[in-house]
C-alpha cells in the first residue's frame, strides 16, 4: 500500500512533465513550419504564399560586414514573381526559442537558383503568433561563400 502511495504521485508528475514537453515540441514544430513556409513559397515561385507566410509589414534584412539592406515583404514577393528558376533555400539544425506570442528560429542555410549554388549563411527568423497561427515578422540573414559557411549536410538539392 505504501508503495502505491508513492507510485501514483510519481506517475502523475511524469505525466504532467511529459505533456508539457510534448506541447512545447508541438509549438516548436509549428514555429519551424512557419519559417519553412517562406522557403516553400520561394521554391514554388509563389508570391501569394510568401505574403501569407509573413505579417503584412514584415521584412527581410540582409546583413553583410559593412552594409545592411532592408526589403519589405511585398517587394520580396514581387522579386519572387519575376524569377524563372526555383529559389531553393534550405535550413538545418534550427534552434527555436519561444516566449508566449514571440518566437525565434536561428539556423544555417544554403541557397540555390534551381540547382546552381549561390551562397550560404545564417537565417534569424522573428515570428509572431497571430489569430492565423505563427507568421514571420522579420528575417535577418548573412550571406557568404564557402568555406566561410557550411553547405547542407544532405549535399546539393536534387
């Protein structure tokens, strides 16, 4: 009987801890999926999907050693519309941080125009949880040529 008195609270504690971790993992997956939606829209050359992945006043910030360049969501969507070859950007090993309605995804990436390598670097996504789910508010990124940054561990896109 005394063993049962110890076992039940221990099982309840494990269940509560496990459900909290599972909820956190589900939220992290949703944040990563929201960031991935940007890449999917770029590869599909779908400016509307790109706009839908971001908040209306979202923007991208290219950060280089001496300069920065800011591009609005709508200007980048117009750039997608002008492309004739898929824009393939792949991230890996994303690090996710969430605090209520704000999240960050930090990940290395590589970028190809169709199958032609262009550059690689680090993406830093800032996301906001909206009534429609997670949306990208800002993407800041570096842009380098190897060996300054790493290529995707799976090799070139197929």
